[in-house]
């Protein structure tokens, strides 16, 4: 049954890939319009909460489109000697995880009084900063530059907004112990539902959802790296 569903989804996947950037831009415009129209009335912590959601859109853009290459970066860390263009990361997993992530972060931004949602998102960005920093250092063993797709937006966008959000809600005494506990629960629930389950269900060494070309798999940055260092 799962295999039949995937075969049907394989047919419409090219259309979804074309709609994916449009969806991201539309969500980003809505968030920016909200910030512009209600800038004077929004509490400071709410602005940073929306900022954390918007940062994810920039993060996805950096990972997938420019300079791109997160699939190559992730797959070479998992399988450094024999990396694949569809395992463990492939375009289907990437789009599914990122789509669910956008929903989680955007929905949380509409409930600023539920501080545990903001805490969960802020801690998530802290984990992203750590993850992308580690991914940036690992290729150094091969003499590659210190960078991983998503590193800049993790630090300068998501990480910055997360820090400012936590600083604001803590300094204004808006949090309780329950908020921290529920925030961590929300974070782990999000990791399981948004990341672990899609990766486990869609990860396949023989997946039909492959990166179509060097531009999509290596990105602009790693395409240059591949040529310079004569990688596989």
C-alpha cells in the first residue's frame, strides 16, 4: 500500500517541486506584510517569533537554492566513502521536512501568548546552529572550506532571532517553569513528527526521488568544490 502511494506521488512530484519555491515566497510575503502592518502594535517578543519563522524560509533558500548543496553535504557526512544522490537525503525528504517545519514555525508565530511554542522554536534554532557548525567543520579534513549550506542563516537569522526572543521573554519575566517544560516537549514532538518520521519513512537507497543534476545536488558552492578538488 505504501509502495503504491509512493508510485502515485512520484507522478505529481515534479509539479510539487515547481510549486515549492512559490509557496515559500508566498508564506514569506505574508509574514513580512504582517510585520509591516502591525509593527507598532506587536509586542517585541512576537516580532522575534515571526522573525524565527521567516528565518526558516531564508534557511531553506540557502540550503536548497543558493548556494544550495545541502543534500550533498548531508549525504557525504552519512556516507563519506560512497555517498548517494538519493540516500539518506533526497529531494522528497527535504521538501517534506521543510514543508512541515514551515507549518510548525508559522503556526507557532500566530500564538505569541503561548510562550512554550516560542521556546520550542528558539531551542530548535539553537540546535540548527550547532548542527550546521558541525557540518561546516567536518569537510575540513578533506581540505574543503569552512562552510555548510544553511550555516549563515542558522547563525545570522534563526540563531539571532532565537537569542533575542529568549532574551526578551526572560528579561520581561513572561515565562514560567511550565513554559520551559512544555517548550521542550513541543520541540521533541516536532523533531519526531517533522524530521524523524518523514526521514525514516522516505529514506531509501533505491528511492526514485533523486537529485536531478549537479546544480540540484551539489549547489553552486559544492559544484565549484567538486570541480576544484576533483570529488566524485
